[in-house]
């Protein structure tokens, strides 16, 4: 791409770069990316390495080093998601008005401040202040980053980008977690201060990128002259049947997936499967390794297939994974239970490699260029709501001993995801659904849900 930067489709009347290659290799994908896309992707591991240094140890730092009770520490951790949910809506609107690059600079800088505050925090109030900055980053960076990516990628390349980005995020977090595990020492508070400062330092990499090679990028598209101003409101966006069902699907996927992987899974594995914390730790390692090793293979296999059908396969994989975990409750404390927990992580991770390239790609292919920030904010809000509600429901059900009801609820939720994917398929065009050739007429109007009548 020229030095015009990450100009969204239609911002200057130019056609976007289009990838029509099916089942490409890594070299073909890298070649198809504009220079700006390569810069963005090449720094992912570095910036997520810092997140991995601190993510597994934040609650340990608060409880065992700073003496904050576990229940209060848990509430403080939840505060991050609450702040993120609160700022996502305004953040998405500002992405459309000010540009994705500028908002990404604000949010990443907030992460630097938050990590620095946490590094030296000793009281709950100080941790809350640091977490407020982290929540701001999480709430704003999602719509900003996705809008920036969508501005330089289309079609198959866009789907691949989101998938490979997800694998690199896991690689960075996994590597950071290993390093942090060896370095952090609860008997030496300075080691925890060091890893949070390292997290802050890693955020300087994307800031330098945005101020340097990508300084001419804005990722903003002008509103068309004939655009209806009321169509840009969140209410108008969510009222569109395609967006409504996609949002419900995103929330449900988060509730039964990511909302449980950090709460329901470890709680079930410890109290019902009765496996050791070491097994749980190995399970997360298996999850990360599966994603890193298989993501690109999966991307090649799903290339050219309907994204909604890919989500059907993902739903089936997640049903299998949760049934495997449920069966470990029949043989608690045994080697079979431990192997079942590890198998759960592998199968669940395979499902993740199908989820991450599809929903973000559908969201950004569905969104008008000048409203991309808002559309991504709606998706981010659904995700954050799922991560808040998921652990609450899991904790309540497992605390009352409703382990089988918990597994049944998750399985039913996965089945409902498949139903929502089939409904969504009728509301989006084949192009939005990942098909680049043939008929591009949806079975129903995305805005009204009414069947489309063709000659």
C-alpha cells in the first residue's frame, strides 16, 4: 500500500486490496499484506509477552504479596471488565470520529500507566486505580485495533489475519507466562514490580510503531454524503437482524467459552475432577500449544468455506470438550481424570482456532467503513458481558454442587450457538460469510430480516 496509510475502504474513493487466493501458504499470506499490515502483525508477540508476564500472577500478587483478601482481589479483577464494558460504546464512536490509530495510542498509553501504578500499588484503592486504566485499554483497544486491521485487509486475507493474530497473541502470552513463572517470587515483592514494569515497557513497542512507521495511518472513513445520520446510532445498528444475531452469538460463545475457561474450568477440575493445580497448569499449556501449532493449518482448511458452517464445527468441538470434562467427574482424582482435563484443553483450543478467524471477519465485513468502530464495539461489548456473567454463573452453580447441571448448561449453550449460526447464515451475503465467488445475494435482508425475492 502507498504512503496514504490505512485508509478505510471508500475514504478516498480507492478500492481495497482484495485477496482471491484460496488455501494460501504463509508466504502468500505475508505477500498479500500491505506494509502497514506487516508492521501491525510483527509486533504482536512482543506486546502480548508483557501481558503474559502478569496475567497469571495478578491475583497472587494482590493476595500473597500485598495482603489483600481473595474475595476482594476477585472483585478488583472483575472491575477491569466492568470498566472495559463501560467505555466500549463511547470508544467505538470515537474510533469512527477520531480514527483507529489515535484511539489505539490513547488506550495503549493507558495500559502503560495502569501497569506502572500496579507495579507499586499496596492498597485496594491503588490497585483499583491501576485496573481502571487497564479496563480503559481493554475496552477501547478492541474496536480500535480491529478497525485498523479491517482498513487494510479484505476477504480471505482479513480472516487469516485475525486467525494468525490470535495464534501470535497466545504465543506471546504463553511465553510471558513461562518467564513470569520462573522470575516472580512471592517472598520478593520487587520481582512482581519488575514484571508489571516489563509489561508497561512492552506496550512502548506498539506506541513507537504508531508514532513511527504508521504515523500517517488513521483508519478512518468519511461518512457517505447520502448516509442516514440516525443509522450510526448503536440502537440502529443492533436493531439490524444480522447484527442482533451476531451479537447474541458472540455473547453466547464468550459465556460458554472464555467466560468459563478461567473460572468454570479450574473450579470444576479442582472440586469435581479433583486434579492437582499442576494438571490445570499443564492444561493451559496444552491449550496454548494447540492454538500456536494448529491455527495456520486450520486457516488453510477453512479457506473458502462458509464461516457460519465453520462455527457449526466449532460448536461440535466445544460440546465434545465439555462432555470430556464432565466425564472426569466420574473418576475423580485419578490419572484418567487428569488426562481428561488435558484432553478438554486440546479439543477446546481446536475450537478456538475456528472461532477467532470467523466472528471478527464477519463483523468487519458486515460493517460499513465509516461505522467500523461502532460495529466492533458492539462485538466487544458482547464479549465483555460474557466474560463478566460466565464466572458468576459458574461460581454459583459449582458452589451449590450443581456440577452436572453446569456441564448440561454449557452443552445446551453450544448447541444454541449452532442454531444462531444457521440463523445468521440466512441474513448475510456469501461474501460476508467468507465466499468470494458465485451468488452474493443473502437469503434475507440483513437490515430487516425479510426474505429477499429475486427474479
